[in-house]
C-alpha cells in the first residue's frame, strides 16, 4: 500500500486525503489546530469550553454548480446536512424585499419572470443587466483578455449603469469571489455568472449547511473512506529534502516519512514550509472577510437569508429562529482596522434599516471574526502565477484554493485543487486515477 502525507486540514487537504484514501493509499493528514476545515470551519465560542456553543468562523455557502464540493460531501456521507434554497431575497433599506428564483422558461432565460418583478432596479437597469448577461454567454469563450481586465472595466465597456453595478453585479460578485469588481479579474466574474446563473436552471440554488461546518468533517465520516489517519494538533514545521526528493516532514520533535507528500497549506506558508521550492509568492495578496454573530432577545426576521443592498453588511443568515443572525461582509477592508465594538454598532444600526424589529431588540451577546487572510485577491494577471499540483520534486505536490484549480478561491476551488493533487499523486505512483468532475457544460 503506497503511503502519503497531507499537510493541512482545510478543504484542499481533506479532499486530497479522501481521494487518495479511496484509491488505496495509506494517508496521514497533519493539522496544526484541534479542528478541521481551515477557513471553512467551526469552533467553540468559548475556547475554554469545547463542549459549549459552536459557531462557524463565517457563513459558507455553495451552489448546485459546485460539483466537486458536493462529490466530497457525498464521500463523507453528509450531503443530507446541506439545505438547498431556491429563492434569493434582496432587501432595500426600509425593508422592501424582492425575490429571485427560476421560473418556467428554459435556460438561460429561467430568471425572466422574477427578474422583471425586482423592484430595486429600474426598467432601464434591468435591460442593461440583461444585455450584460447575454454578453457573458456570448463572450465567455471568445474573449482573450478576461484575465487582463477587471470586471469593472468590462461592465463599463458594456455601459452598465452605476446603480446596476452597485445593486446587482457587485452584490453577487463580491460575495462569490471575495473581491471588489474593480479589483477582480473579469475571468472569474464570468465564471460565476455562467456556471451559477446561466448554464443550468438549477445551478444557482444555494446550499447552506444545517450543522456547524466542523460537523461535516467529523471522524465518523472518515470511517467510510478508511486508510486516512487525522492527526490533530500536529503542526508540520518544514519539509525535509534529500537528494532532490522529499524524505520526510519535520514535526516538533521528530521526522515522519511517506512515499508521497501533498502540501495543502495557504500560500503565505509555502516559503517557510518548503523553502527549496523557491516559489515567488509576491503576486499573491489577501482579501479579508468579516463574520458578525449577533444574538438577540427576540426574533428579528423569519427570512432564512437575505442579501442587503446599499450598506456595508452584504448578507444575513438566520441561524436560530431569527434570534441568532450571522452577518457577512466580503472584501471587508473597511472593517479590518475598525474596533470590535464599532463593527457591532455598525451591524446593529444597519440591521435596523432592513428589519424594524432589530431597533427594539436587546442584544444579548455578539462575536466578530475577522479573517484577514480569508482568500487570495483574484486580481487581473494572477492566473498565470497560480501553480499546478506538480512541483520540481517528483514526490511533492501542491493543493489549495490558490493553486490553478480552474476556480477562484472558493470551497469548490479548494476541493478541485485537492482532487487534482490526488490525481497527480496516483499518476506518479504509476496507477493514475480521475477524481475531478467537470463543470456544467
């Protein structure tokens, strides 16, 4: 039985381990923290009480078009813990709510009925957005400059009104890619709208875990796969090199070895973990996400979720009958240096503009999570710098949402990278296998 060591227990490392374990490899996965999931995880609200209330670091969602993430959940037998929603709620300050959902028309016109009923866009803005969506379908395979221009460049080229950019394009894309439209490559924005909105009548449906994220990766799920040992609180300090190959991983007090090694750590850790790779990490920068958890003494709303227009807070998720809300701000640079109490005050003030009940409710507790290094910034020109899983060392491979997965920094991108790394390992072992599922055509 060939052996493999996977470094990092985020989604990239977990999907690598799941694929290799199912292919007959004996896998040891080393994670420095006491929980799995990386930046898509959950942990006790009170660090001193692991049996107490558990929260997600930030609300993570998926769409039906995330074929490989869903495949990974199937491997762990946890798909039934994902609740899919067919209706998106858009709320304007003042509380007026519009909904977007698929109707009776075939793709790519399946949103026509509900789109025409949206009240937060004028008729002129709707016509402009419609022209833009049709242009994406027409240009997605023919344009050669999509990784060299920003999505904002493209939107202005298509003469999109500023209000349509702010209320539609920006609202969707910032949350999906965790970057502002003026900073993100049009390539990734095209992918979001093509796969998530246009390619299928069901691909837009939003999946929200019904349990804390950490429960999706629980030890019971790994029993179905076998051959995978999860070694928590085991930080790998550095790879050990010997005659042009990796010969082991150095932990605090020992070196452990395998036939193959997969680094599934964030890009900022590569120089310290594997200095012999001599990779240039300078092109990679971070984009932050802020999660704000609020518990009230009464129900604020019965909506399961909503995107909030024209304010700092972008999304609301109802976690417990309207009394516990989780708010999300993607590309949250404006909040990074803001004091915790100011972030909470901002969130409560803005909530009151959308949900009148929030003005009278008493805040019982609050928690703010600032993921300063949440994702890489998907800026123009970065795609050529994202590495493939193979390295110049024959038994060392890379995984991570920052590698060349074919997707931006999402949970789907992380799992895709893990599957690609596992494919590269099996090829090096002389028994190539396929794990990656294709995108919707």
